[in-house]
C-alpha cells in the first residue's frame, strides 16, 4: 500500500471508540490529566514507524510473511507450530474482547442518540460491521480506514471549535472550568502512579497486530519517515480533539446526571446534539461509527486470517495446496463466528469502554509487544524465550487485572509488559536456538 494509506490506517485502526467515547469521557471526569492517556501511544507509535516498522517490513518481504504468526514461525523455525497455535490463541482471546468493546461503543451511540436500548444498538452495530467486513479484504479495509480517518478528524476538529465559539471563546471556557473545579485544568491533579499508568498505554502499540500488519504492507519502505510524521500529526490532532470535547462537555453539562444514562462516555454524542443541527449530528455519528468500524474490521480480518492461514492452512493442512476460493469462504465463516462471540461477550460487558479496551490492549501489548521487539532487535532471542514471554505476558495481565490491590496500583500493561520482557530474555539466555533466521 502507499505511504498515505499506511500512515493513516495504522493510527486510525488503533484508536477506535476508545478515543472518541472513552478519552472524551475521561477528560470530562478528570480534565487535562486525560492527556497522559494519549501521550504514551503517540510517542511510541512515532518511534515504531521509524525503527520497528522498517525491520518487520524487511523481514516480511524477505521471508514472505503475511501475518504476525508467520513472522514468529519463520523467525524461529517453528516446525512443530507451537508458536503459531499459541499466538493465534492469544489473538482470539484478546481481539474478540477488543471487538466486543467496539460493539458496546456502537450500542451506547445508538442509545444516546436514538433512545433505543444499548443491546439493540450493539446488535445493529455488529450486523453492519459483519456485512461490511465480509464484502472486502485487507486492502479494502485499509482504504476505507483512510476515509473513516478523515471523518474522525473533521468531527474532532469541528465540534470543539463550534463549542468554543458558542460559549464566547477559549477564555470563557477556561474561566468556567476553573469555577467548576480547578483541578480540571491541572496536568498533575491525579496521583503519580495513575499518570505513569496512563502513559504506559503506549506499550501496547507494538503488540497489536492490526497496527503491525500495516507496517508490513507498505509498498516503499524508504517512506517510513514520512509516515511517522503524517501518522503522528494525525494522532495528535485526533487526541487533542477528544480531550477538548470532554472539557467542553464539562462546561456545558456540569453534572454527570445530565448525560444519557449518567455515563460520561456519552458526552461526545450529547454535546453534538446540544450544539448542532440534525444533519451535522449525523456527521458526528458517522465519525463515531467510523472509529468503531476502522478498528473492528481490522481486528476481524487479522484474527480471521490468523485462524485460517496459521491454523487451518499452515497447521492442519500444511502439506496440501488449498484453493483460494475455499480459503476465502472459510475466512468469511470465521469472521461470522468471531462476530457472534464478540456479540455474546459485549452483552455481558459492564465496564466502561475505556477500561475494557485497555484490558484487551494490555493483553496483546504484554504478550506480543516485548517478544516481537526482542525478535527484531536481539539476535539471541530464542523460541523458548518467546514462548515464555507470550505465556508470562498473557497470564500476568489476567492476574493483575483480577486482584484489586494490584489493579488499583497501576495499569496492568506496565508490569505485564516488563515481566514478559524479562521472561523472554531469561529463557533465551538459558537455551539458545540453533536454527533461527535473523
């Protein structure tokens, strides 16, 4: 794909309803400290474009890798398919969770704007995404990500500007926020450990396959510096817009009880309804669904391709030549099954979108992130070490998330990422592989 498509699709597919609904809701509650939730991933993804992306792109071209499990399998001569099976299992666990959170985002949007139940709204969202994903492949999804990204950025720039003008200017907004709560305009009003936890969100970017496959797909690898600049600018503008929406929402609606369902994650839609005419509200809703679809479709395709290519084609029928039509049909069946699983999970979700997405983000980031980084940058990394890192990252995320004392201490991604990193290094040092490709 060309550099512009890669730059935009890589950042847009990673943002989802988490940005428009989750981050704006966080800014509504916590004020400017929400900026720490975006600084981490913006910084990390800038450096991923510059250093990580060229390496995985070069390796994938040299060894004909299409998926992330492909990369690990070839890098470590995974003849018994242990890595493929383990990585696909991790993908299914956390990506279905991630997709479910997107469906919840759609359900909340329908509920806030059309007055229907959240469950009905998420079923409509799931149906739209299912049909839309079945009709296209990776290229189609990436190209539509660009279009959806443009919708998102227009909404994230236009809505704050209209809100500021409507209130009489930025000075008025600052004055009113200070009257409501001075801490809303402080960058350090939250405990330091929370700030570190929010910054740590960036550690998830090198572990989320729907972002990584974009790096593998660029037509001209010499253009990664260009994509780093464009992608980072896009990230900054979108993040600033979401935070401004949350702050403005607090000015217009001082109390949480004024929002639909008393839910801060409805501020984006509710503020739009308050400020805009129905046609423009429709465009704002389109931007929310663009955010949801740009992530959900990417995750569905990545998960489905991993199951079909890495389990069905490379494990079950590794010595057979399978027809492309059969593989495409099977991929569509898998997409359908994944959507059903995500719908079932989304119905029972009780957490806010922000935190549910962050759990799935943490699982992928802690398992795939450190192991892929070491695989690309440390020649002594071994298959044994990677397996240890994958298992450590996955299990530690679940343990940390489900122990209140630990969960309240710091975001589970940070300790889990470094535990997986240490485990990979230790087990790689104990036993070096003999047949690994650098």
